[in-house]
């Protein structure tokens, strides 16, 4: 896989299908990026650690991972022997061809964005992706956007089926505390650029502030405020590394009216100023 085929924000064409080694993917673990495309990734070999949105996950062989548009991804580490197969769908492809439906995780409740399949299932998946890679690399390519709509729909159905069989899917959360945590996490991802205080989320969720704070601490081990901070910092780091926006513009985009306050906020949590972080 060539380096320029790894999109930081979006897939440069309607779809990309290929493979990547752990060595190559580790080059992209220095800072978080916001994902606009849909990503299906299959861990064929090795292990990995990554943060998706505000939760860290450990991945291993036979894991199938779904990253939906609008989320954050921070790669911590891939083992040197890691091999990943991937299928990417650009944001424009999804808008044009999926009738504005979100990817699987947006329409069903999942415990995690990863399911583990059996060795036999993995062999089928590997052969299927390798066939798609060969079809894509043909001159002229045997795949086009129209045919990839069917592939997209098949992936959605297969992923949900795997999750249901493995009990990683549920129509309703297991308990009320888990439901509160899931709802709070979704609200953070939707409103962290405008709602910086936990009280606003408690109000929107129609529960008391103490109850929200204690529940989030019990379920996640983090404070409710820490999760908001993590989302803001993740976005800030991504913009500092990926864009040429001025620090002032980034601060405003994240809901800070005063750039000096944003600078203090960033340094208090990272130990460096935004400008220093950008140049690291």
C-alpha cells in the first residue's frame, strides 16, 4: 500500500481496496485524524492498539473493524508483523449511494466497533477481499461505484450478522448505566464544539448532574468532564497537524471565544502550547 493511499480525513476516490503492513500504519500513529469516509478493516495478522472516538481498543487476528464517518481515529501501535485488509468508502460515495444512511454502527447499537470471527470465516473474508483487490487492480478495473454499492450493502449485512451471532449487537443496552454512557458518548461527539460543560449534557439527557457524573465514572473509569476534554483535544490535535488553519481559527471552531483561554486549556492538558504541538 502506498503512503498516499491512506486518507487522513477522507478517501480521495469513491472507494479504495487494499492491504497495509503494521510498519506502514505505524507512520500514521503520531496524531489523531477525523474520519469522513467509511472504513472496514480486517486484521489478518498481528495486533494493534487504537483509540476510536474516546475509547481505546486492542485488536488482534480475526478482528473485523468498522469505523463510521464522523469519528476520530488515533493509532497507538501496530505490531511489526501486522497485516490489515481494508475497504474504504468516501463521504461523497456514501452521500450519493446510501441515501444518507449512516454505516452499520449508526443504525444499530453495538457494544464495540469490532467483532471477532472464526478462522473459517476469516478465510472466506480474506479470499473475498483479495478477489476485490484483484478486480480493482485490473486494467481497466472490473469495479465501479455502481457495483460497489452492492459490496457496501453486503458488508453492512454481514457485519451485523457477525455481531448478532457473537452477542456484540443488541437492540437495547444491557443495563441503564450502559445506556446512559452510550447516549452521553454520542452527545459528546455531536456537541463537543459547542457544549463544554457536563451540565448541558445532563440537561439534554433529562437526568441530574450528580447521577450522570457518577454513572459515567462507574462505567468508564473516567470523569464525565474528562470525556468532553478528550474529544476537544483529539479534534484540536488533528486540526493542528492536518490543516493550515491558524490557532485562533481552530480555537473558534472548537467553541472557544478567547484564543488565550484555548492556549491555556491545551497546554494544561498536553504540557505544550498548540503552536509547539504543531511543530513537534
